[in-house]
C-alpha cells in the first residue's frame, strides 16, 4: 500500500465513522459509537503498518511539536479570557460563574498535564536511572490523584440551590444568589 492509498482510506474510514457515530448518538447507542471508534482506529493502525514508504520524518515531528505548542498557548489564553468573562457575568446568570470556574480548572489541568508529560519525556532518556524513573512516575501519579480529589471537591454541586416542594432551598453555602425563576 502506498501513502496515497492510505490517505484515501483514511478519508473513507473517517466518513464511514462519522455516519456510524452520528446514527449511534441519534439512537442513544453510545456503546456502538465507542466500539466503532475503536474498530476504525484498529483498521487505520493495521493499514498504516502495511505502508512500505516513509510516512513521516523529523520535519513532520517538528511541525507537530510547534503546532501543539501554539495550540496550547492559544487555547490557554483564549480560555482564560473567556472564563474571566463568564465569571464577571455571574450577575446576569449565576450558572456563568460555575461554567467560568470549570473552564479555568480545565485549563489549569491541561497545563499541568502538559508539564508533567513534558517532564516525563525529558526524564525517560537512557541516561536517567531506572529508580528515579519509578519515583518520578509515582510522584506524578500522586499529583494527578491529588488534582482529581481536589477537583471533585471544588467542582461538585454540593453548595447550590435545590428545588424541593416548589421552594428554593439553600444547600450548603452557595455563592450564587437564589434563583429568580419559579421552582418547577
């Protein structure tokens, strides 16, 4: 198989996958959508192994690295501005504040994951001792676990207004004012 054939097959698989996943989502069959993505990935992986010519070289990896760095920077700055705007518009609708903080935490998590993965790949060269690799991995795992636990507590809906028996009831210590729309 040549690279040109592989590109055509990729487009064909992507089109078929789009149809299958969209139909699966319309029918609320999420398992079929997930399975079809896995099968399509396996098909493309197997077909890529059959290509005999050079598919990527060092220039492609450099371009991909530069693209990833710029994408991360643009997303972080744009997301920060958007989350800041959402948080400042909390008076318009209290849900904006929650969405803004969620976006802020997502951006922070993305930047932390990028940092940890970057450090991990820098440390994985052959000159780094194996004991330190394991210790580094355990440290990164503990930081990730701490972030998950802290994020669950910070982003959970414990402090909110609850509708019960036609009245808004304060649950915990909500930062938003009581909703003005009638309780359903």
